[in-house]
C-alpha cells in the first residue's frame, strides 16, 4: 500500500513538472533570441545578428504607444551611458528598435522627436500583423528583450530603472 502511495506521488509530481514547463512563454530567458531581419528607415535590411558580440536590448515600440514614448527617454539615457561599456556577457551595449508602426513618416518623426540616436531602427509597417509579434510572443507595448553577445536571452521586461540596474550589475570588472 505504501509503495502505491509513493508511486502515485511520483506520478503527480511528474505531471505537475510537465504542466509547469508548458506555461513558459517562449522565447524565454536562456533561449536563443529568434532572428530578426527588417528594413531600416533607408530601406536597407538590418539583421539582429549583425550586433553579435554586444549586449543588445531588443526594444519593441511604436510611435502611437504613449508608454513607449516615455520609455524611449529612459532607453536613450541608458544607451548614452552604457554604449561603450563592457559587460560580463558582451563588449558594448546596443539597442535594436523594432517599431510596430504603419506609416513611415510618422515613424521617422517619432525617431527624430524622441532623439533615438542609435542606428538600429527597423519596421515592416504591418503593426500587430508583423511576424515579429508572433515570433517574440507578445501582446502589448512596450516590450523588450535583453540578449548577450551570442544572442542568448538574458532578461525580458526591463522597464524604467530595471534596465540600468541590470546593466550596472553586470559590468565587466
């Protein structure tokens, strides 16, 4: 009888473990970041992988997203402070901004108005129908993913001071 109870306990524990794994939102921390290939404001194709070797914040935003525009100020300040720093997981810090805009002129105006000085700005003008939304599995903006020099996801959802705190805690000695 005791062995049956133990067996049932082990089976229930195994089922709980399998169920818990099914609720992880992919891509997850520790996963390789999915590829992104999209056009910049000049129509040139940019690849996320071109930033290999650096710590990169993949920032999903849009000109029509008020919270994104506020977050842009914080990201700009962090970029200026950390772009030339070295970290335990990469040399230098970059931002790869992926916009969910539909209109090129409005997108360009937002980049200018928010002083987004980093060169990695991309958009496919499909708004929520962009394949990147499904690939990165998100339903709201802003959204961000921090990756290391090899493209592995280090963290997700680093808003406000959390981005700077994370970078400061992982600077190379």
